[in-house]
C-alpha cells in the first residue's frame, strides 16, 4: 500500500475557460480537502450560486454526485470520497471543473505550487483574482460576451430589460477579494 502523502498546502489557479478578458482566482487549500468541499470553495471564490449540477474531470475520470435525474448512467466517482491530493499530485497537474451543464461553465484548475502545511494558516483562502463572475443563467461564455456587448449600448431596446434582469448594475471588472474571504470564513470556519 502506498504511503499516505504528508498534508500540505496547494496553491491553485482557477480560470474560467473561454472568458476574454480572463476571469480567474488563485486560492490556497489543504491538500486533503475533499472534492465536494473544493466544489463549495470554487462556488464561493468564483461567485456562483450553487444552483446547478457540477463535476470534476481529471485523467479521464469524472468526479461528482449521483443525481436522480442526471448522471445515473454516467460513471461518476463520488466526490465526497476523493481528496484533492489523489487527483492532483504534482505541480502543473490540472483538472476540469464544470458548473451548470446547460451553460457549461468550464474552469481549468491548475496546481501551481505545493508548500508545507502550516496549522496556523487559515484555509481555504483566496489570495488573488481578476474580474467579476458572470451572472448565473446568462447563457455560458457566449451569452456572457453578448450580454457585455449589449450593456455597452444603452440605446439598444434590450438594454433596459437586461439591466432589470441584472438587478440594476453589473461591473464586469469588479472582484472583491475581502468579501470572498469573509464568505469563505463564514462557510468553512
């Protein structure tokens, strides 16, 4: 039986695939975090609402939850039984995280750095990021790009309707690192 790896801290870069300009977050998590908990970290740091199905994929293996309506016929490993260090073992290893199978928000998760575990370091935490998360249900990367273009043209008849749908404001450049970390503290501490 292989030796259990020493607990360490993983620095991950999470990038929303296809978003231009890039939307990304850099996070630190314990290497032994369950994928089910990593899912919640990703929901919080990206700004998603955890309203849709999701899955991880690495090395041809899919990890997620079995859903009564979707996924019963799919080969899905239970994300609650799998730890991150079992999937990403060395720096530069990567996996895919997909959220909302309809809009298909695909994220590339790259293990950038492995550092020794420090019991005094608060984990998980977001240490950097760029740009706002797209609004839920806006149609994936393509729908988001279309929405951003529409927002540039207040004279467009659909502009007012879209602004109302957004709740009045949306700044695609805004990323609140402090707010994200407060939410992580509230969820994980």
